[in-house]
């Protein structure tokens, strides 16, 4: 099974914590990391450039669960179009990668 990191941005730390906890409780992610520093995001939205403070969330899961995880994040997110992207893990600690597999549905 291929493991992936799923990167999510959220409007607040509380939202990131809620999404992360929901993902882990539902076994769609083995682990959620809410990164401590808020970041400034600059992006196009509805034909104009926006600037917002956001919090980053990293979720560790299996590739086969990405679609379900994306759906769960969208269901629990305040944005109309949340940033949720999956990046394959190409290597790492084999024990940790097995742990991701064991802790996800």
C-alpha cells in the first residue's frame, strides 16, 4: 500500500484541530499534525486576489483512502473550495509506514 501526506489549509487552529480529530477518529488518517504557525496565503478567489491567515494541517494516510478523506475534510470545512492535496510518500521509516497502514481503515 502506498502512503500519502495530505496537506490541508484551514481558517483557524480550532478548525484544523476539528478536521484532524475527525479524520483520525474515522480512521481515514493515522495522524494529524496541526502546524503551530499561521501562514499568510495569497490567492485568486472569485476573480480577485485575496489575502488571508490560514493554518496548515498534515494528515498521514493510505492512497486508497484519499477520496474518502477529501470528502470528510470537505464535509467538515468552512471553505467552499478547501485546499486538500495528497502527496505520495516515496520512502521513509518502514516501521512508521507500516504503522500508517495499520491505523487506517
